[in-house]
C-alpha cells in the first residue's frame, strides 16, 4: 500500500509538471503559432489586401502602402464589397480615404476587386479574388493580412490557388495589427480573444479539409 500510494503521487506530480510546462509553452510561444513570416521577394507583380474590420483594414492598407513605397510592388489590389450600410459605395469611399491618407500618387496605384457581400471565410475570399488576379496576369502575389491571420492565410491561399490553377507564386505579409500582439497575448483581453478564435480556425484549417 505505501508503494502504491507513493506511485500515485509520483504520477500525479509528473502530470502536474507536464501540464505546467504545456501552459508555460502556450503562453510563451502560443501567439507566434498564428504568425508565419514569409521572406518577401525583391519584386512581385502585385499585392492583395484581404478584408477585415476597420482597424485591421487600415493596418493592412498601411502595410501595402509600405510595399509600394519600397517598390516591392507597383500595384495593389484591394478586396472590397460593392456597398456598405445605407447603400454607400465602398469603391468611392475607399478611393477618397486613400487619397486623403496617402495622396493621389499612391491612391492611383490601388485597384479594386469587388467581392460578394456575403464572403465569410478566407477560402471564399480567395476564390473571389483569384479571377481578379488572373485578369492582371500576375505571376507573383503578396497577400497582405494581419499578423495573427498570416499562417492560416498562407495555408488557405496556397491550397486554393493550387486547386484553382492560379499559377502564381504566393507570399504572405503579416503586418502588425491593433487586435493582436504575439508576445504577452494573454495579458490583454482583446489579444486573448483574437488568439482563441484564430487558433480554433487554424486548427480547423489543418484538420477540417
């Protein structure tokens, strides 16, 4: 009995230690599990900005503008729905924002791909954007998205472009986003919420298809 009792507590202590190490690992590296940093090419035919919330969209646009300013790309394709609330035209609204924020020269290097109002997944958006990319005969494309979305976006875009025979090299540029920081993500409610939902989506991307 003493031996069995001692064995039980040894197993319990070992399990607690393993669990503690797992928690520490998730807290330390978990945020980076969502992030994938592709080495970007010296030049690419164009960049594509994926849709997001307002704050995230502004961060992604800023990231694409930086690519323009560094002459990594010459054109940027912005994914937008045709209209917003009360029938406001998104293309005209986006053009006005770009001109005000970055000037006419930068604004003129943006093009729009009008996607369906009901797009609700990364794969659905990729399917909607691929024809716009094919129309421009781009052979190399940088997908500009948020840091927390970069790993999943890379998986989905490469898988979808291969299936749809896009024939273009895909690079993903994950830009800093106000909704998430990979270091210390558990200390901030917004970051933790982003990590939780995105981790579930990433897991589904791996095992769902």
